C-alpha cells in the first residue's frame, strides 16, 4: 500500500486533534537557533546559568533523577 504524504499529514492531524496533550521536542541545532544556550565549550552552558557555575556543579549533577529526588529545589530551579 502506498500512503501519500497528504494521508500521513491528515492522520497526524487527527491524532494531534484527539490528544489530551502534545509534547514538542527539538534537536540541538533548533535550540541554538532559538537562542537557547548550547553545551559546547568548557563553560558554554554555565555562562547562562552563572549561579550554578559558581556553585561548581556539573550539568550531570543537576540534570539527574537523584537530584530531583534529593534536592528538588535545585533541580526544579535548574
């Protein structure tokens, strides 16, 4: 069966229209083009989050399930 692009688009629209919520994700290139900080370079991320940089916390220490469990104030603030 050969399904056309238009048929795929109609099906996607139907699914999205019937959804309770929608999540949209983007890759690194789209994020940087949107003005979000990138993670390149030694301090690239911390230039935008200086308080966490001054605390000398690594990205992995904050963006982890353990931090959300043990320090939710820090994790959600991040």
